[in-house]
C-alpha cells in the first residue's frame, strides 16, 4: 500500500487502534518536551503517576517562557523543574539556553521519531521529518511515564511546492500564504504534509518556520520529508548519525492537495487579531509602525537574524519606531556574535533581548497605547502583546527589518538594496553544557510556596445541573480563556490563577462561578465555532474545572483543547444548530439528563433548559476511553483507578 510520509510514521509507532481516518489510535512516543509555563503542572502530574524514571528515549524540560523574574515565583518554578528533572532523569535546559522549539530543532529533533510537547508549536520539529505533536501537560506527563498518546487517525493534506522564492520573500510568507488558503478553522484532525520540487530551495530552518506556524491552521501537525537538506543540517549540528530518509511513496494519495508555486508568493502579513487574517503586504504599505519585534520560535534562527542584520547594516532604526531582537537560542546568539551580525544590529539601534519567548507571550515589550506592532511571531490575538489597544501584524524578518528602517510598513523590495544572501554554515557552534543530564530517583524535588498540588476533579455526578455563566462567540482562544503575560506567575497556583479565567471578556466570571459552586450548583460555558484555538495550555481546562465548570457547549472545538477538557473531566458538547446556540443566555439553568448512564460513543445527550422549558440534543466526539475518563473525573483519576484494578 502506498503511504504518505505522515502515515509511515504513524504506522511505525502504532500501538492500538485501526489506521483509518477518523478512528482513535494510540502511538508510541519517543521524545517529549515541556516548557516551564506548562511544565510545572506536567511534572506535578508526573509525580502523581508514581513512576521512578521516564520511559521515553529522551525527555527535555526547557525554561523559556517565564524568565522576567519580577518576584520569587518564576525562579522557584525553575528550581522545581531542575530538581524534578533530576529525580526522573529528564534533561534540563537552563534559562538562557533558548526557546524550546528552536533548541530542540538544533540539538535533539530526529527524523523518523515521534515527539509530544506541552506546547502547541511542537510541530516545529516536523520541519525535519519528525512526527511532532502539541498536547496538554498531562498528556505529556503520561507519555513520560510510558503511556501511548491517543489521537484521531488524520486525513493528510498534501501541499505540493514548486518553483523558488523571489528575493526578500521567505518561509514566513509561505506559511502566511498557506494560512490564507487553509484558514485557522476546519483543519482539526488533519496533517499538513509538504512535498514537491520546490522543497530543494527550502533550508531546514525555513521548513521549521513553516511547520511551526502550521499550528495556526489547527492541524494536528505539519511534516516535511527528511532528505539531503535535512542530513546537511544534522551534519552541521554534529548529529548526522541521527539522520534517516523519509518521504511519501510516489503514488501516495492525499485526502486533499494544494499546489503552491513558491515563485508566485509575495511578501504577506497577518492583520490583527488573527494569524488567519492574511493580506498581501502591498495593501498595508505606508502604515505607521511604532514597534518591531524580531524573534519567537517562528523566526529566530541564524538565517532570520542574519537577514535582518544585513538589511539593517549601516542604517538606523527610525526615530519613532522601537526594534527588539530576540535570538531563538544561545547557539544563534553565539553565531550572530561571531559573524558580526550582532554588531550591525546594535549599531542600528536595536534592543537585544534574552533568548526567550519574551514579547511573543506578552512577557515584556508591551507596545504603547494604540500602537502598530510588527512581529515575526505566530500569534497576534487581541491583548496578547500586553497592550489591549495594540494592533499586531505578523510578518517575515525581511518585512520587519524594512519597517524598522522606514518607520512604516514597507515592501523590502522597495528599499533599493540588493537582497542579502545568507550562507548557513557547514558547522554550527555546538555546546550542550546548558542542558543538564542527571538522574537520582531518590532526589526530592524542591517546591516553592507558589507551587500547589496537582489538581484533581471529582467523578462526574449522577445529576448534572448548573448555570450558564458565559456566552462567547467564534474563535475563542485559550489566551481568552486564561491569559498569559502578567498572569503567568500563577501557572503553578491553580486557585489564584483561576481568578483570571475569561478576565479580558468578563472579569466577573470567576466570582460568579465560585458563588454558584458555593450553593452546590455547577457552571457551564457556551461558545461558537473553533472554541479553544491556539495555545496548548491545559490551564484553560484546569482553572475552569477548579471553578466548577462541568461542560462547555460549543458549535465546534479545537483538538488540543478538547483533549484537555476531557483530561480534566469537563464535557465538550456540540450544539447542533445555530438556533440552539442563540437560545442559550447567561443565567440559564440547564440540566444534562442522566449523563453517567447515557454517555456513549456517537450518542447524543439531552439537555433541559429549565429557564425556558425547552429540551435540546447535544452531540460529542468522545471515544469510549474519553467517556471513561470524564466519568472518572479526568485522566489522572482514570489512570489511578486502572492501576489499582491491575494490582488487585
Ligand atoms: C503560546 O505560544 O501561546 C504558548 C505560550 O507557547 C503556549 C503554551 C503556554 O500557554 O504555556 C502554546 O503555544 O502552547
Ligand atoms: Fe514561546 Fe511564542 Fe513560541 Fe509560544 S509561540 S513557544 S510563547 S516563542
């Protein structure tokens, strides 16, 4: 049978289920990654699973998100993560070593292997033929403990690349073009697989950029073949022995095919407030720009920063525009320092930030009121920059550098300069001393006062009645549900973090839920299409769970968030018609009829709206295993019960 590259990797790792699109399957996970903002919770959960050491080939714990350290909380989390890594034999990447996806791509990703990461941009490693999937922290904890990962066997979308990119057009423009075609909705349960003659013109890091931001389509992951370009990159990183070839069979069949002629792609931009609002840059030319930020896991490689530096060399940043550069890793920082590009950036007036997520997650660099900010990141959700009124546009490093010089949105082809040609070195400066390898199963992890126990939910009650506490529209992101930025310090303190659920939409939400819970009633949320887009943060399920939310009713859900809801015992229920959605209002008292008895795969549930007296049906996509988990009150409870039964 002819297979796509994605299907080959799935078949090699399949441990349960039938390899048929739409079926639930389980795959073996070879590597995991966590980052600090999701990692503390993941490791608290790993501790609750009572294993002695990790059972993956390699697990990495990165510190890259919370590094502002405006108090003891971040540093306590770092210390806990380093100590718990030692306890279980996880490799620990110290603060300063770089952004998880960039460092993983440079030093640890391997073609042919599987990677599960507690961050939605884990698919970055798909740029080198790795099956790399983002998930909630609890799923990653389970993978570290040796559990397989459950997902829906995907439909594979083939993206055939032909031609070669024009000068000043780069990988970011390719993924923005893909987003303009696929959009941010309707791709749940698919994999974007790239193939075709155009691939030979894309370096490994270009492919990483495209795979990284493929997360914004909502697809399970993106995948590039592993070829001679992949091999050259691994060789330059001193890791050629990890290379293996991977490509689709010549007559493999994709469920849908898209053809992209790279030579026809123009510079593009994603306009506020969605990565899917893509327009050709020309439509925005001349717009005043207050801030430019170059970095994030999408565009912070040596190629990207060297390109920006060459465009800025001998020029100054415009008087009314601020420019910040965030190198993706210590390796990148070392390289731009050695190559002289760092000097060009400093001379131009750029501010050099640490190798962290930083501005991308609203941790510093919030722009001024009503600012226009051009960023090379992957997300421009409203308020994510830290400034509610800011307009964030997502662009390539070339477009960002041009705007920094002129102070307005400018097509870099109109700067009147020759397009710099960046040569990626044959040998990268390799120094892994910032990733610590230790293992002592007797070592006691060190906890600070802000670090609580892992949250557990109660099993699903016989009678499930409660109040609608919020009705929201389409494309609600997990940033809307639980904000990052200045609230990130509470990632390890669920009770405190829960105060900020839906803070930007309805600051009274948490208090209403707590009051209702006090009188013995549960809480419900109502949403539109694509509920739970964006970040993998499981806090978007844990904190609502803590506030007594037992079900979310929506027109459709995104993949990672659905899994997180189930993992924490919350029912993701599908509203079948627009009328059902419009009929539900804040304050309505709902009852889900006999959920413990009636919950079964493919079977609708009945809901009574006691406020209007109406009854309606709701669907769901829960598998038998998902249902067992919800009934048990979440994945941790379910595993504990299963292990208890196994022992008895
Ligand atoms: C993001 O880009 O939104 C984050 C911050 O990296 C998240 C993870 C988190 O919220 O900690 C993600 O993409 O999963
Ligand atoms: Fe960090 Fe931004 Fe990448 Fe998320 S998208 S991992 S916040 S750099």
